């Protein structure tokens, strides 16, 4: 079993998810709507890739691992807080994110208090794993050198009881989930503005899948759309 995965993103009209369009008045309005929908979905967890996590939460900070050099750590999953009921899942293959505390601190209640779970490959450094343990941060392994997303989702369900997960970028992580058929719903908040040509799409290097439009609503010119994945015939 795995969590129900909802890819929840703000996009431009032309389907981009990064860039200066997010800083326009329309983009800022869409962001407000995005956070409202995020809260209303009441998911057990939200998940992002390393670059998105750095931009939104860690700011590029990284711990001093020297005190942990020479420590040997087994490749067993580590549940630091078995009683946590809300999670921030960081897909961080090599272990490059730095967290100052084991939970998210954010003014938005849709993010605040989420216990951090690092999703790593087994070739992450021992010193990094030892630091995560010392910091009270949970981690799981999903693959030896390349990420096994299906395995990661299975562990998130079995170890943390995550039933609904919001996949919130970036483009590369979203595309990887899409290629493996692991996105069950799309929740898109569309700003009425186009983006630059070099901005990244919703699903990088995706494959063909069919979707059913479940609902669409207009919030002062900001469209909120929900799609469910069409079952293969």
C-alpha cells in the first residue's frame, strides 16, 4: 500500500511552475489561493525535492559534519518521532539538505509543525545520517544509488501511516512521479499570466497519461482545477 498522491502546484497559463511570473500580481494572487487549497486538502504530509526545499525552507544552510566523521551507520530506516501526525517529506537523494530543527516552522498552519522525513539513497554519507539522528530527524532509504519512488511511498505509508501526500515540486520530481504512474490527482492553481520560455513545466520529461477533469472554479480570475487519473482500459 502507498499514500494517495495529489500533485498540488501553481502554474502559469502555459503550464510553467517556476520563474518570475510567480512575482507578478497575478502570480502572487495565485500563490495565496494555492496555500488556501493546500490547507483545505488536510493531507498527512507534503513532499518536495531538494531544490524546492532549499528555496522554501532551509535557505541552503548545511550542518558541520566534522563531529560525525568516522562514524558508521547501518542502512536501517530511522523513525525519530513515532507520534508525529503531520510530515514534511524531503526527497534528498544524496543528503544535501540542512535542517536546524526537526520540524518545519512556518507562519502558514498548512506547513507549520510538520515533522521532517528525509528520503535518501543508501550511498548517503554516514556522517550525514549520524547528524540526522542527533538532530531528531527521521529518514528512510529508497534505493541504493537511484531513487525508488514506489519503495519510498510504501515506506511512508507503513512507517508513518501517511495516507494522503501532497506532491509540491519541483518539476523534475513531479515528472519522475508521473512517469511511474504514481500521481493519483492533479490540483492546479492557474495564474492568468504566461511565463518565460526557459521556466520549467509542471511535469518534466513526463509520459502520456489521461486525466479526468473533476472540477474547476474561478476565484477572482484564478482558476483552481482538480483532475483524477484516468484508469487504463
